C-alpha cells in the first residue's frame, strides 16, 4: 500500500470513528431525559464488555495457542485496571451523561473533549514524563478559554436557578474529560509493559459494568432501572454499539496512518455533535457558544499536532512491524482510543 493510499484509508477509518462517536453522543442525548446517568453508563458498557471478553476467550481457546498462559491479565495489573475502569465509567461516562442531561450536546461534547486533551497532556507529563511543548501550553490556554466561553454561552440569559444547573453541567463535563484523559495516561503506562489491549479492556469494562450497575441499583433500585422507557433503553444500547465501532475504527486508523491525520478526522465529532444539538434538539445558538467551539477546535489542533510529520510517519511504520505481542496497541493511539 502506498503512502497516499494509507493516508486515504486511515482518514476513512478516522471519519468512521467520528461518525460513530457523534452517533453515540446523539443517542445518549436522546436517552438523557428518561434515564439515570449511571444506568446509561452501565448499558453503554455492555457491547464493549461482550466484544473484549469474546476476543480474549476466543484467543485462549485456539488450538495453536498451546502456551498454557491465562487469557486474563496477570494479577499484578488488576488493581490498576480496576482503578482505570472506575475512573472511566463512574466519573467519566456517568459524568458525561449527567452533563448531557443538564446542558445538551453543543456544550457537553466540546468541554469534555477539551478536558480530555489538556487533562491528558498534564497527566502525561506527571505519569509518563512526557514533555509539554509550547503548542501544548497554548492549546491548553485556548481550551480553558473555550471552557469559559461555553459556560457563558450556556448560562446567558437564564434565571439564577438554571444558571446553577449549567455550572453543575460544566463541572460534570470537565470531570468526565479529566477522567478520560487521566485514565488514558495510566492506561498507556500500563500497556507499555506489553499487556494486550483486549486483556486490559476485559477487566476495565467489566469493572465499569459492575460498578455502574451496582450504583444504579443503589440509586433507583432494580424496579427503577426496569422502568426505563424501552425507547431510551434501545438508544443506550445502540450508543454502546456505536462506541464499540468508534473504538475499533480509530484503532484501525492509528495502525495505518499518522496520529495527526487520524485524530484530525476523529475530532470532527465535536462539530458534528454540536450541529446535531442545534438541529435535532433545538439547543440555543449564542455568540459565546460559537466562540467556544472555535477555541476548542483550535486548541485541539495545536495539542494534537505532532512535532514533525517525519517523526510521525516513522512511528506509523514501526507500529506495522511484526511484534511478539500482536495485541499490544499503538502507544500513541491510546490517548484517543477510549472511551
């Protein structure tokens, strides 16, 4: 495959990821008024739990494997993976759903994605020892400016009581993004030891399913969970399927093209989600909202931009070489491969 073909195919997979994640966001928004945030987080995990466990069990059952190793990760990884699962799902997915319920797509998605990037950059510095260059600093500044602008746009003209709810939504969206970004940094450090991605995901997603399911039962009871309207439950399940497709697609994109190209397409989910919020849910259009979206896109572009295309192409070529650990993911791609 030529470099041009790889770039086109990689951007195609990145575009599929963007559409999948945008569809997930819309479906979660549809279900938001009629579902508990923790129930939504629980149902959202079901497809990816099923996929990851099917992969690791199927791999262990192959006759050609024959090495006697467990398909589960070694026990020394479990505390870290369980912690990541709690952060991703309890404060991440449930926080994101809470923000969707209170403020909508046009506000929640840009704030969350921005917090993923600047939170991940800071966590990468302290957890992984990754340097923070001037682009990252300027990008973080733009994203913080976007946070302020989006908050002002969401609360503009609202009475005091509703303004408080907007602040709660912004805090929930920011917490969700920081949970994803910080969890990704710890995830990347754990994967650097050679642990297979599906092995890690089977523990992370099972933790998320059990924790959010338990919290759901404690909050609203089993009867309350079963009383969720069928349309909302179906939306949540479809959102989980879209999430799984998005995860697979961005992973494929990162295998065959540069991180910058893949993420430039995947970041389109922000604009798509915002447009869906405006068109499908009649969310208000304000000048601060437009400014905030622009600052978010500019900040993401700066943070995601590699130091040089040449270095990025080398990283892609290295990721295609045969490896004794075929399940090990591209280290650069984990920053956006989950949720």
